[in-house]
C-alpha cells in the first residue's frame, strides 16, 4: 500500500496537469460541470503550504493574503446506500448555512442514481463518476480540476475511492467521513493519506491511524434536525381524517426499508398490517416500500384509510414527526436520525452488508437507547407484530427510549465537522 501511495503522490514542486488529463479535458467539452472565470489562485498556494509545511494533524494558520472574493469550494464524493449520500448533503447544507458564499459539487454515480436525485433536490451541481475504477479516477480528476475545490470530502459509496485517488493525483487535500460502527474497506486504505477521518463511533478508531481520527457522530440533514412540525400536523399530512382522533391516542408506526426497499421487511409487513389495523383502531402505518418493491406491494395491499403506502418519503422529517415507533433497517444514517429525533425503534439489520455493519449498528443502538433488535432469521409477521405491541404497551419504556436516544445524539455533528474542515485548510469560519 505504501508503494501504491508513493506512486500517486503528487510532486511538491509542480502543479502541472499530467498529459493524459490535459488530453481528456480537451476531448470532453460537453461535461456538465460548473465553471468559473480564470482568476489568480492564492487559495491553491495556501493549500500547498497546508500539505507541505504542516503536519496533517496541525491546523494551518489562516492565510490573510488570500483573496476574500475567492469563495470556499468543497467537493463531496458519495454513493448509495442512502446514508453516504445524505451525509454529504447534510454537510453541504451546513457549509452553505454557515458560509453563504461557498460552493459545493456532488460527485456520484451517473443518473439515474440516488446521489444525482438527492443533489438535484438540494439544488447542488452534480458531476457523474462512472463505476469502472480506471475511468472513474480519470472522470473524477477532470471534474475536480474544473471545479478547483479547496478540499474534497468523501462520505463513502462508489465515487469516494476514485475521487480520493484523483485528489492525490492533483495534490488536493481530502477528508473522509465514515458513518458505521466498523470502518469501510476504502476508509482503511485511504485513512493514512487523508487529512482527517471523521467517525460516528469510537470503536473504529482502533482500526485506523488514531491521530488522524475525530469522533463527531454522523451529520444529519438540517430539515430533520430543525423540523418543528407537531405530531398532529404531521399526521394530518398522511391521514387527513386523523384529526378526528386526539393526538395522544394515535399510535403511528413508521416502516422504513431504505431507498432500495427491503423485500424481507416488506413481506413481514404485508402479512401483518391488515390484521393490526383491523384489531387496533388507533393504529396508523406509514410504510416506505422502496422504489423497486412499490409496484408489487401496491398490487398486493388492500387499501385502508389508516395505511399510507409510498415508494419513497421525500419529506422524511414529516414522517419522523408523525411517528411514535420506527421500524427500520439499521443503516448508520437511519440510526443517527432515530437518535436525533428521539424515536423508539425496532431495528432489523441487513446481514449481507460488508463487515456486517448493520448488525453492529443495531446492537450499539440497543445499548445506548434500548432499541429492540429483530434479526432477519427471526423476522416474520408474528415477531414483528408482537415487538411493536410490546413497545406500545409500555409507556415508560417508550419514554426511556426517547430520552436515552436524545441524550446519546450529537445534533451538532455537521457544524463540528465543517468547522474542523475549515480549520484544517485555513479557511475562515464564523464563531
């Protein structure tokens, strides 16, 4: 690995673009990348000093000679699953809220993809990075060279590894934000070369260069962190007739199988929802099936006025506001959102992800807030129904889960990470 790193490390004495990059740029005039007028590049000199004159662990002093008119530019590399994408969006949102003149670019898999859709929904420019690694590194290098960011933030997913390799080729500093209880393989490979590795949990520190790590939790989208919609208002968005029932009597279950959907969860819910709604007159279900499973589920589900079926929740913050109990996979971002919103939860980890991250996430959630865990082997309509009923039947348990979740949450993670990044590259950040 050391030899590979040496092979791609840029020479400190020159910033000349390699010939193959110059050729590629001239042959691709139609790339959909935002451009800017040519201007002096004092910020680049600042970055070179940061890389060559400072330890990666020592924040660079702000460069008071830098052009104040040159906006801070940050590129974010991400990819499915959703936690990686929404971490990037959350950080970009925080950057623009704190530094309104800054600019962001999202790098991810070509459309149609979750990252391209999320970038468009958040109004950030998007640059496609193909999945084939050699082509991906070249495409990422072209995009980064054109956008000319001060730093690259990699949050995991298909675009992160090639974007970080391209950053090394270009002499661009990069940081990593890893969401899971166990670091991803790419994080382990790239951590020695990164300016900093931001982690959600303490456990991964022992598997990485300790002095490169900073544990801040996972960034959560501002729309979720700052949602102030009441339960009654949120419930009315999904069930207009729910206003006839007192708010405290409504029991709302939010089922989230992820953007792609979970066939196992969908089958379990399909086999229990109708009986649950028939026998519990105050129970409501908001069910996100995932885009791939929606058509099949819609064809099998009997319509019910207390069931809201959807392929994807575009206003997830409203769904959280309406929910009393969340039934979900145990992706890192969903777990973080559950903590921030203080929702009692039943987690069903997906066992097939790399390093079994979700199982580790789920049992950490069980430790810190008392979340219920159902393994996929245990999952069926009976176990799911009994666990939901168990939670709803114990008001003290629900209150304890909610309080412990809020206590364990880190709602300022996005702010802390962006402030730390600005300090590392010597960029001003409002106090």
